[in-house]
C-alpha cells in the first residue's frame, strides 16, 4: 500500500498546484513549457547545462520568440521561475520533465546522448515520490527500454517508488494560433498509476489532454505526425522538379488542387527541410522499424528528395546566371534572403540556407545574407573551416548590386522593394515573388 500513498501524495500536490516542477532543457520546448506552468501558479526550476543561457534567463533575457522577455520577467518577479545548472535541485522537485535535444548522428542513427546524460543525473538525485516525464522526441521504446533502467539504477522502482510517463512535445515556433497551452497534449505512463498522474498533471494547466494506451503509442504519435509532413513535402518537392521540366507551375497546381473540398491537403515545395523535427524524427522511426526488419522505404525516399533540394536550387541559380548574365557562380555576387528554417522565427537548425551558403562559398561566389531575425551565422565550408557571417542591412542592400538573389525564407517583415530594387535575377524557392508582387526582369522559381 506504500506505493498508493506515494501516488496520492503527488496527485494531491498536483491538484493543489503545490508541486514544484523541474524542466530540464530550456530551449524551444522547455522554456515555453516552464512559463506556461508558472502561469498556472506552479513553482518551476529550469535546469540547463548552458551557463550563459541560465545567466540570461535569470536576468530576464529570453532568446526564444515564443517567450517574450516581458513574460519571463513577470515569472521571475513573482518568484515562480528560476534557472540553474545544478542537478541537485532535482531532489527538491515533485515533477521532472525532460526536454533535451535528440539529434541524429552523421549516418542518421538516433543520438540519445542528451537523454542518457539527463537521466543519469536525475538518477543520482532521485527520491521516492516523483513523477518523471520524457518530452524529447525519440523512437518507440525509448522511455521503457532506455529511460526506465537509467532511473531505476537509483534503486527506486518505477510504478512503486517513482512514476514515469512520456508526452511528446508539439511546439510549432512562429505559429500565432497554437501554443503550449492550447495544443492537445498526448500522454501515456508506464502503467496505470503513472498514466493517471501524468494526465492529471498536464490537465492542470493545459486545455486538452489525450491519454493513449501505452508509452510506445505515445512515442509513435509524434513520429507519425512529422513523418506525414516529411513524406508529403518530399512528394511535392519531387513533383515540383518534374513539373518544372514540363513547364508547369507547381504553385498554380497546388492552388487549384486546394479548391477540392475533400480528399486533398495542400503541401508546398521549398529549398529543403529545416528545423529539429521534420528532417530528424522520421529517421528515428525508420531506425526502429529496421530493428524489426521492416524498413519504411518511403521515409528513405522522401529523405533523399528533401535533402537534394539545395542542390536543385543551386543548379537553377547557376543556369540562370549563365543564361541571363553569362556568369559562373565563382564570379557572381549573391544575396540569400532569409536563413532561418521557416518564416518569422530565428531558428536556423537544419536550415537549407546554411548548406546553400556553404556550397556557394565553396564554389567561389561572393555571398551575403539578410535576415531580420538572425544577426549572424556560422558556416562550415570545405576543409572543416568555419566562417562567421553577419546579416546585411536593407540600406546596404540598396547600395549593393547583386547578380542574383535567392529567396529562401519568406519573412513577413522583409522590405522586398529594397531587396529587389537593383533588378537582379531572383531565384524564388517560396513563391514569394508572386505573393509580394516583386518586380524584376528575371524571376526563376526553384
């Protein structure tokens, strides 16, 4: 009966909002989650290994656009949030949420280094009567096969002394309609008590919680969502290339197809996939499927198509420069418009712009970029060298003649009249020229 007493103690603290929550990883998932918790009167300790990030957060400076510094300062002033690098704080918490990165290795294998490290540190500071939730996206089986043994190395048993759950993050940076609080939250626990606790916890500060049958199902939900997007984007990218050869405008095709009120959902082509989720998550799923000798071949094909899109953009750019200006890439001056992976955010993770810039520099071109959300980027070029490049201002663009402009990310706050003022070749990967009514002698859709 002791485990029932432990269960009731945590549940009562959740229902009364007296539970202290530890959020491990204060990035695009962990920080918005932390502030959402403080809005519901939870006391939150944010834990991150980045010393400079912790210092900034405790000073009221947020680098995450979904969390304005004003909101962070309010939580600090109310003493509802504090950030630390000290893992010993775990012992003072009732609920521990893991929001660390899950990248891929170079050969597209799951890299669970950050989960391993976080769970090892948690295990050293665990005590009976705590709920641990993994939110980091990973392959089905991660929570039970990896996290549970690491936690039980403490000598505490899941579902008896401690409780364990998985709830996939569903953040969409830059989305003005959906945020942490109103995105439905999928959740499952190791067994019944863990599921009940995790459901009660998320229901206490989120509008819609969706319990599912088991941990593997919850883990598979997030992977299915992002695989769906990756595969359909791969399809539309491949159609773009085929239709281009047929002199068919893919954007007009999609616009017309969208008028069908059933059986069709629009996806849009681009210069490649970016962000932490869509280029990464399907490979986690495929890796796990291969362990059952059931590779998901459509994931592999879509990945190859999406990964090849920067090459397609460069080929279109080189051909346009040669055809219209008689120039080679090595003798061209090129402006990249937008380097974040999607519009209206500052996140450059896996952005195709970075590869495009790197390869242009490698080809000998003079390359600048402009992005009101990203002040500077580090570009890796051949020979393992890296270069720091800073965004150029609109004023500089006006007074600089570029041979070509590649529109990679269509931010709302771009001054497109200034960008296109010199009448360069415009290589448009986002249909921005048509949407923005840009005027240029040469507009190439890529």
